[in-house]
């Protein structure tokens, strides 16, 4: 078992869960007018814009969890192939790019950048 990849997978799963929960509390609660999908936001946003914003917000979590599952599988499988190394490298590159994007977009004020860079480091540490 690869401990660094297990920690990276667990960290990514946690980041995804926190992302969805905090988004619902801090962003979408005030935009919800009833039902599961928020529809408020007028006059700045139209209903369809709020709906796609909500959908893509949670899409990030789903894709993060999928990447977490891939890392978990790589960590726990007895596979040492070029493909496994390439998948891990792409996961590291994706989390690095995501961390840098969040850092740049928020001037370093959002803590997700640090978590994503730690995850990228763990993936490449393997």
C-alpha cells in the first residue's frame, strides 16, 4: 500500500465534501427560493445561470471524488505500470493546477489552494 497516495485520496475526498457543504451554506443558501436547486440571484443572475452555477459547483465535488477513487485504487493495488504512473502524474498535475488557480483567483485568501498543493505533493512523493 502506498501511504502517500492513500493520504492524497483521503485529502481529495475531504476537500470535495467540504467544498459541497460549505458551498451550500455560504453561497447557495441565500440563493435558494425553494427546492433542491437554487433559483434566486435576480437581478445579478438569471435563474438558469444560478442553476448551472449550482450544478457545476457540485460537479467539481463529483470529479474530485472520482479522482480520489482513482488515487485510492492506485494506492492499494499491486500495480507498477507506466499507465499507473501516468495516471498518478496527471492527478498530481490536475491538483497542482487547481491549487494555483484557486490561489490566483482568490489572492491566496481561500484555503483550498494549500490543501490542493499538499495533495499534489503527496501524489508526486509516492
